[in-house]
């Protein structure tokens, strides 16, 4: 009886309001229609101490923090808002594609590879500078790029584990093997994807005397370290720009001297295994996030990134110290000399 009344009420409601309901549905579909853009807005900070665990590591009185930019997938609504809200900016997805065949999933997979690469460089630099021991236990060769000429079954993020009869091979052996083939020959690549193994045929190409499969790889390294370290990022976190700050935070946990000196330090920049610090995108949003989180110091790569931050600091009259650096040693020296 009660159910019958409810059903009749719903029918009557839809009958009297069907035009408004249809309009709302259509409006929702139009406003959420995906567009080929990323929308960037103000960022924030993440305390690195929440992402790393060093066995018997020293503790800091202050903190090291990663700066991040809020990234939204473009749709009709966010695209329109990006013209209204001054702090929102648009970037075409095509600006991040290496070729037009790449999907958003490919871009996401590559960004997660960037994070893994940043982590391994940070560990290498921090343990080397702190005089701690570590050993390479394994290499994972992940596909970074798939040329349009290669098999469309191959995906960014696939792990290369062998070719033809060669199993568990490395990239040098892959290159040597390809050199024994002729342009147009077919080879079978052994690929691991989501813990499942696949055999995928592809063709050998040749340009200007160089033979290739149309693939580029990231060499992702795993270590055993003394002391042990665990690094844990969320699935939603990716990209290379936290590598430099991560290296500083790990180093600080490995050494007795606390280079934070009780300060909240936010940093951004890539890092390679030689300790060189590279520029990043969206630096002004990361500075905004550092200011919003009341950081004492913002460390940034020298060059265009540093200049943009200093300009913004002057315009907005930010009360934050900005330090520009070129490499890990310079950053370490400047933090140690700061009072």
C-alpha cells in the first residue's frame, strides 16, 4: 500500500516536472562533457615525513614539504571557470603528448614512471652524500614511449622482459639483438602488464643506419639500503618535481645534523643521480601553496623558476624566503648556513 503510493507520487512528480528534469540532465551532460585540456589551479604542500620511513632514522624539528599543483581534467564547466577565476589556467593535453596517438591513460602512466624515477634518484643521491650503503637488486625496463609505427598492442607502462628467445634480458642486449635483424623483420616482445605476461609482435625499423623497435624505456631501479627505507606515495600522486626535496628529506633522516633547524621548508625541482636540480612547470602555483601553508623557506631551481618566483613574491608581497639552487650540494650548504 505504502509502496504503491510512493510509486504514484513519483509518476505524478515526473509528469508535472519532466521538462525541468530533462533540462537538468542535459545541462549536467553538457557541463561535464570532457574536453582535451588540463585545468591547473592553486597548489598546496605535502609533508615528506608522511611519505618516507627510514629505519632508525633521525627526526627533524622542522619539516620538508613537497609542493604540488592541483590538476583538474578539463570539461565544459572547468574550461569556462578557467576564464573566470584568475588563478586557473588551461593547458592542452596535446602539449603533453609525444605523439597524437597517446591517451590520457598513457600520460598518467608516464607521470607515475617519472615519480618512480625521481624516487630512485633521490635515494641514490641521499645515501651517497650521507655515506650510507646501498645495492641495486633489480632493474625494471618500462616502456616510456610507443612510436606510431610500433604495434598498437604495446602500451606506455608495459614492462619489457625479453625478446624472441632471449628472456630476462636488459636494454643493452635488446639493442645488440636488434642490430642482428633487418629492417622489416618481425620480432616477439615479451611484455608484463598488471602482473600478466604477453607476447606481442612488432617490426624492426631503420632510419639513417639505426635500427629500432619504436620504443623508448625508463630503467626503474630497486635497491636494498642500509638503513632500510620505505617510500609510499598515493596513487593520485605522480610526476618528477618532488625528487629534489625528497632527496633532502631522506638525507636529513640519515644524518645527525638537522638541516631544517625547526623551519618549514618547501621545495620543488627534479633531481638526477649526479645531484643536478632541474626546472619544473607550474612553479608559481607551488609558491602560492607554500605561502598558503605558511612555509618559512621555498627552495626552487635557479633560472626561469627562480626568477618567476622572485617576481611573484615582489608583486604579491609574500613573506617567505626564496632560495635558488643548481644542485644538491648547493642546497645543502645554503640550508646549513641559514640561521
